[in-house]
């Protein structure tokens, strides 16, 4: 499948998807949202892909939403249709049955950060900066930023970022838990690929259900979440991969998982 706003390349077990609007500093357009959603669906259906890496390249991740398109949204009805696309994209990222890692270099701003927040993990190179700048232009983050950010960094840290609308650097982002790993500048993509090398040795059904348990469980009270976890673990106990994994451990050999 050909795309105009993204690049897609399978590298080993990783599907590397690169935002590719250099003339717009990877500002996220409606077309980019639709192409990225389609590429993620293809990656999910490809059994050779064990994880997805989203990157913007070596200079920046994304400048945010395409403001020329945002300016054309002038009514509540248009706003609902516009943000439905954002929500569909971020929900696709969040609900993908494979780990999704954001590999971030340079600035990761507003809509770009909201996309990164929907990913399971974030890896950033030194020199990366992060902000949701909505308060500077008289709006409110509308692609999940006011909800995912506090769930990741805590309410106080999220409000600090949202109120000031100023960027924080990779060191501060790592301190508050916004990014999982801070690496030398230019090393985010390599670090993400190394993480996928680990994940490809794990049982794919396990990773899919762990992801679902965490994301869904965080929206529940503890007792309900434990019940949900129990349902998932009893389900996976009937899989071939569970039998293979335990047998391999007992026999002191490397497990050969097949996702079944």
C-alpha cells in the first residue's frame, strides 16, 4: 500500500512507521491520521510484526495538528467530525494487539504529544522537548491530552504542563514519567528497535492481553480490575503458547511461541 504522509518499513519484527511531512514539520493532517490508522491495521494483521515503532525522524517528532485544517473547524458539528478522526487514530494505537513505541527526537508538541501518549511506551533522545501548547492559542487539548497525560504523569505534573504550555526537556520528561527511556540524541529509534528484539522473544498473546489488562484495568476499580485480570489469565491458560512456555522453562530450552 502506498502512502503520501508516512513511510512504512518492516525491520525484523518491528514495523517502523515514520511521519513524513517534512515541509510541515510533521504537522498531523487528516490525511496523515487516515493513512496512519490504515498502516497500523496492516501491522496488526501481519504475523511477522511483533511491535510497532512510531517516529518522526531525526529532527522532530511532530509539531502538532495541522493548524490550517484546524482553522477550518468553525462549528460544533465540524469539531465533532474532526476530533472523531483523532480519537479513532489514538484508540487504534492504544488498542492495537501489539506493543507500540514512540521513538522521539526533537520537539513533540500538542497533537504530536497526544499521539505519543496513546503509545504504550515512549523513548526519547537528549534534546527532545515536550509540550501541550493549547493554552497559548486559546484552546484545550482535544485528542486525549487532558486525559492521558495525567494518567501517565499524575494530575499535578499534567496541570503544570497544561497551565504553562511551555516545553519541558527530556530530563524532566523522564523524571515525571512522561518518557520511559532517555537515550543519547539520535538514539531513540535504535533503542526502540532493541526493545522490539526483546518483545519478539515473548509470547504475542501474552503481550496483547497484558496490554489490554493494563489499559482497561486502569479505568476500573481495583476489585473489578482483578476480576478482569483473572478472566484474561484463565483464557490464556488454554493456549498452545502457555503449554509451550511452561514446557520450555521446565526443559531449560528457548520457547518457540506461535501466537496460538
